[in-house]
């Protein structure tokens, strides 16, 4: 069994409107997950530099970012990144172009962990319901194709306020939804925007929202997590 998490780090800008990547690092260490999908992992404008400096991550955590080799100073692809423990073997990774009105993308990494293999899809979907459903359809198709070879885990900020409609309806036709809880806004969570889903071949045993004093300050989202096992 191992732990996975999803965290929209809001470009390391906290609820006090100050950019402080050290606070994000503190939350990552508190969670102690094996694999973490990040959203808004890069700054929004200019060169889109990584919100967490590589040296800070290297020196103060047991994580490394999956190298996507698409933007020189960025951690991710359109803000999506996947962190993994340094000991975990990465077998494959890829970026995905998805339908979008504003710049959006998704990423995938294929891991071997504790003798088991799985593929993780990270995503941050659009604010528009129509575009969210188009993006969900594209990601579902790619994930189902990957599922033919290995169990699949999907994590990210779906931006879906509906309790069961919209893109959630599309995802739950193809994958099992893990019920983590409300993650937005971090100072008083009212919405379940951040989600973890999985294919057959994966079981979830525990799940929740990481709600700590540090997490309430570090970003406008709280991280969500799950403990899973791969068959």
C-alpha cells in the first residue's frame, strides 16, 4: 500500500497573497505521500518558471519532479507536474494536448513502485463547463488506452462545482471516484474541486483532505490524498 496526493499549489502564493515556496515544501513533507500531482506548479506569465525552485525541492524534500523536457525553467506542463520519491523508478512520461479555450494540458507518468506498476495522469481542467467536458473526454480516451497495459490513477483540480454532473458524470462512467472531501477554499472549504480517481486493478483504503495550519496558509486549495494498493 502507498499514498498518493493531489495539490493545487496556486503558484506558491498563499492566502496572505505572498509567494512562499517554503510553505509548500512544508506541506509536502507533512503529507508524506509517495506520488503527488501538482497543479499551478509554474508561474503564470513570462518564462513560466517553477513555483518551487529545484534546489529547494532537492535539499528539503525526498521528492523530484518528473522531467517533462518541454519548458526550460518550468516544473511542469501548463502548470501540471508530478512529484515522486527519489527512489521510485519512472518508466515513461508524456505530455498531452487537450482541447482548450485557455492554455491547458495534462501529463502522464508510468511508475514502478514497491514492485507494482501504475500510470498516473495529472490534470487541471478549465473553468468553463463545456471545455471541461471536452477535456475530460480526451483524457478518458487516453487513460483507457493506457489502462490496457497498466492500472491507471487520475488526479487533479477538475474545477467542477457540481456534486455529480458535468465532467464528474463522464469520469465516473469510466473510473472509480475516491471520496476525499472538500478542498477549496483552504481557509473554509466549501467545494470538492480536487479529485482522485482510479481504474480497475487499484483499490483505495483511506482518503481525505490534508487540513493543517500550514496547508491553510500555503495555497488557496488544500491537498487531497488516498492510500491505495495495486493488484
